[in-house]
C-alpha cells in the first residue's frame, strides 16, 4: 500500500532541522536543554489551553442536554467565561488547614497534575509531533497514569476530613480495579498490532483503523476501554470519589484556590487523555479516514492534516463521554467494583484470548 | 362495640368530650393500660399514631394522643395530664408506636414532660443548654440570651427509666460507641434537602446508625401562633412545607371554618381542590427532579423543573405567588380564578401527558437508576405504620393511608381517583407512587376543571374571629403525607394552642430504620426517595 500520503504534513523534518541548527551553534547538551525547556513550556501551555476548551465545551454540552444555554454573558456566547473563572481561581487564597498533614496536603495536587501532564505528553498529535515516544510507550503510559491515584489518596488522607477520606478510599478502590481492565485492553491491542510503541501503533493503522481491522475483539475492547477509561478519569457515572451529593466534593473538599484548580484541571485533561488514547489505539490516531476503493475520497481525506484528524476524533469521544456523564445517575461503590471484577475483567481476559487466537489464525487484518 | 365502650371497658374512669373532636380523658396512671388495650385490640387495633401534641393547661401539663386504625380508619384522641409541673412524668408509649420515640422528644423539648421508659429523652429542636421549656405558658421569653458558642453533642442520651416497681434505673444510653466512625451529614450539605443534620455511624461505607438532629430552621411557628389572631396565623402555614403550601393552608382554613361553623361556597371548594392537586403535581415533579439529582443524574433534574415551571406560572397568575401563595382564606379563597385558568390548566395537562414518557425513558427504564433503587431502603408495612410514615412513602409499603380517600374533604368525596399503593416497600416503589400520583392528580383536575360552579369564591367573615371553646382538628393529604392541624381554643381571638402535624418528621425518624445496612450513597438516595422538606419538620 502506498503510504506516501503520510509524509505530506510530516513535521519530523522541521523538528530535526531545528535540532540540527541548534546543535551546530552550541554544545549538544545545551541544545537539548533549550529544546526540553521549550517543549515543556509548550506542553504546559497546550495543557492549559485544552483545559479551557474542555471546560467551555463541558459547560455548553451539558447545558444543551439540560435544556439550558450555558454561559452566555461574558463575551460572545460566553466565550470569555472560562478565562474569567481561571483568573478568579488564580487570585483566590490557598487556605491552610490547622490540623491537616501539611506537607502531604500541599504535595497531593502536584502529584495529580504531574501524572496528568506526563500522560498528556505521550499523546501522538501528528506525524512527528509526539513528545514521549518509547518503544514501550503503552507500558509507560499505564505506569504514569497510575501515579494519579497516589495523589488522590494523599489528598483525601491528609485533609483530615471524613468526606475526603471516604472519597479517597472509594477512588483508590475504583482506580486500582479499573487499571486492570485498562491493562487488559491495551494488551489486547498490543497483541493485535505487535508493538508497544505508541507511534508504532498509529503507523500500523495506515491501512485501516484498528477498530475496523480487529472487528469483534477490537469493538469489545473499545467498549471496555470507554467504561474503564471513564472510571479512570473519575467522571460520571463513576464520579463517586467526589460525589457532590454524598461527599460534598470528595477528596478535594478542603482545597481552595489553585490547589483545587490543579485537581479540576487534571480531571478535565484526564478526560481528554482518555479520549486521546482511545483515538490512538482504536481510531487510527492522526490517520485519515479511508474507504478502500474510493480513491478520490481518500485523496481528499489525505489533505486534512493529521492533527485535525486527531483532535476531531478525540473531541468526538470526549463528546460521547460527556453524553454518558450527563445522562446517567451515579453508580454505587459496590456496583462499580462488581462491574469491574465480575464482568469487565473476565470479559477483557476472554477478549485477549480471542484476539490472540484470531491473530494467530490470521482472522484480524 | 363502639370506641367509647371499648375505652370504658378498659378504663372505667375515662371521661369524654364531644364538643368538637371525640376526646377521651384518662388519668396518667391508667393511660398506659388504655394505650396497650387500644393498640392490641383484636378487632380494630389503633395501630397508627397520628400525633402526640404536648399541652400546657396552666395547672397541669399533658398531651393529646391522636390514634387511628389502619383497618377501619376510626379515629380517637386521648388526653392525659399530670399536675406536677416541677417533675412532670408521663408513661412513654414508644414501644407501642415507634413514632412516639421522636414525638415524645418533641413534647419534652417544648413542655419538659418526661416520658418514663423512653430511652432517648434528649432535646430535639432546641440546643442542649437551652434554659426552660418555651411552650409552657409561664416561660419567660428573655430567659435565653443569644448563645454564640459552639454546640457540642451529648455523648449520652437523657432518659427516665424505671423498673416494674417504679424504681429509677441507673442506666446510661450511649448514642454512638467510642470507636464508631461518625460522619456528620449536614446541616450544610448538598442533598439533605435543607438544613437537616444526620449523624451517621459507618463501618467502611455501610451505615450502622443514623441519628437525626433537627431544629436548624426552627422558627417556633406554633409558639408564634399563640399570639396571632386567626386570620394572621394563616400566613405562616405556607412556610411549613413550601411544596404543600396550599394544602397546609387548606387544612388550617378548614379547621377554623369547622370551629366557627361556616359553610364555604362550592366554587371555593372546587378551586381549593384544583389548586391542591396542582400543588401536588408541582411537588412530585420536584421530587422526581431532586431524587435523580441526589443520585448524580443532573439532566433529568431540569426536566422536572421545566414542567414545574408551567404549574408555577398558573399558580402565579391565580394567586400572585409562586412558592408561597397565601391563597386560601377563612371562608374561601383570596381571589377568583382568572378567565383563562381552565384553558391554561387543560393545556398543562395535555402537555404533561404528552411528555411524561420522557421521564420514564431517561430515568425509570435506566439500568443504573433501577439497580440503585430496587430492593434498597426497605420500609416494611409494619414499620411504616408504626413509624407513622404517611403519604407516598407509606403507600409504597402497602399501607392504604390516603386521607383524600378515607376521610374525604373538599371535593375529594365526589371525584373518582385511584389510591396508588405499591407493595414492594423499597425506594423504587416510593418513586413509582409519585409518578403514578401525578397521573391521578391530573385525572382529578380533569373531572373538576370544567364543572366549576358559578358563585361566590369567599364568604365574608368578621375581621376578628373568635373560635368557640374546644379542641378542633382536621387533616388533609398534603404532598408528602397527612398534614394535620389541631386548635385548642379558650374562646379568644387567638388560639390557646395551634399544633401542626408535620408530614416529614416521621420520615426523618424512619431514616434510621430504613438506612441501616445500606451504603452512604444509598442513604442519600433513600433520603431523596422518602421525600421530606425540612421547614416542615422544624416548624
């Protein structure tokens, strides 16, 4: 198959040209340092920008589900509302608690945001535009995303608040359970694509997205992933760790100002990350949509840059997850755990087996 | 055998007053025997205690006990008293009717009447360090200055336990064990539906005990009424259960009308009934919205509010008020209905019938919703009756308790409607009762709306109303249960005592029974399904 279309918008030559130029005028280590700093700033900026987009999107989407208009007053269609809110949260006081474990209490939001940013930097945005790309990328992704639960438990534990503690315990029980399912799903797709590198998984979908190539087991894996990913992102109907109707705000009840903001940012970005990873491993990442046989159509699709494909698919899944959140009531902790241990995990294991069999017999493409 | 003969057979020295309500006066010494006799009567057990009303008659303190049979719907009121004002002791009946546990606490809180052998004689509405008993007629209103200190919770409950020989037992009741993990839910909490506080003991996530602490919005409405003229007392009823504002006021108006013996025009009765039913639909829509929101589903909340808005608009056009309507007056209603009233109401009913399927599609059929509610929060039939959980929550436990059906008032005797009863006893049944009652209420309105007779909507009454001496009571089916009014008059222009039977008070009391063994998340969902409104509990 002709994969030349992949190079149309490839920006790897640009980045390597910048690298070569920097290396030619300064020592290599110094060049890497500067590049690292620039990328870090760019990542954090992108992180903040996506958070703002997502918050605005969530407000509008949920408003439309709820027969409302959402923010309309600040700026046209309320476009500046989120900026106003971000500014407000930045100037709010960070309250220190009298009886809390202060070191852990202040550490917790940073742990959460760190895990979130690390996972965020694994996303393949475009050909050649990926910050962290190991040959064990999937493994790295699972590992760093699991750090978040540490932050949440620290937050709940150190706040010295019973609601926070209950929320953190729920979160711990839930996230650790659902990570198993996530791992199972990732393994299934690794079996199918034969690589653990994230860019490798995307490249392997040049001739068709995994969800089409892997048909039955891939669709099952996709559904399990959406459920487990939703739980990992702590969003409704799995938002029982913050369960505002029960625990007021769960593990971050006691946080204020930007410390609360970090939890809030991380929650929204986790939603984006979950959707981004779903895009990457099931929906072809930044690969365009092709229908075999329709060459004209395919050629037009190729002219759409990869980053648009990636963001388009990701925001579609974000929308689906928001749709779920704003439709369903919340599950209870025992139901959440039963769903995972009795249904999703066994199903994921069987699915892995099925995928292996199909792969060996050549029934997946 | 008539109820009188039955009482005389047990307590021959009982005396009866029949001036308004049938009241049997019995001495405190034989009261307990009579209570047991009536409660465990073979043919007609008085198994539903409607209310205990504490009283101060000047030289004596005592209480009225309103009883009803769930089989024959016979009602009787008992009166007993003690002349010892320093240490007033009355026998507790909390082992016969569970609802007495909390109703006796209320009487203790306000009148200082100690009920012997009730294991929990703490104050319930007022602070533990409150001085004096405010509903006593000799209470000095200045005896409690503003206390800005934090209130601590008692570790032990007060009690007055006696053994069979009348010797006081030295036994302490610890409310929560030393090692129990007690989570304080409320009074500032998103889903206690107001300022209710539930001290909840949990093991992991499982609730082991719920101790309700009330009084955070207590305004002393009953006490205030003792210095207001009868027309003035009406203004406060809407502030009890604001989702049954019109029904509450209906009950009080009926009670005063009964006492002074005026007939209200038929047109007013029609209007009252229709507005009552609109109010019920309004309340049930809010119930739907809040129950789903308590379970984390935020979208259906807006469905309920969308359709409730139409009712509120109709109420606003009719009465001038949306939440607090002040519509009923002694002798009729405040103002006539507006010309398009019938058209608007019929349009609403058509809209509601057309849209209720949305509710069932997004909520009733939702797998998460049903698994969260089915089989959860079991309130057995016996418990519902014993705890006095009237209204939809009782009817979901298979208890036929609709006042509209069994003690018809206004137009309810003349319209055809079904009493919705479910036998599942769980949260889901409580939800379904409300959803079905919306349909029944619309049926009632449809039967009345086209037949509103012409005529006056109000009979003129004197500006100063003097109610003849006696004890009068009425009850109506409010949005969430039986709402009762008791007036004791000494022939003045102000009531000697005006008591309301709270619809939500028994429901909050039932939370302990219903929630034990369920999870914290279910506590919130069950609270939502029980449907209580706090200003009505605290009064």
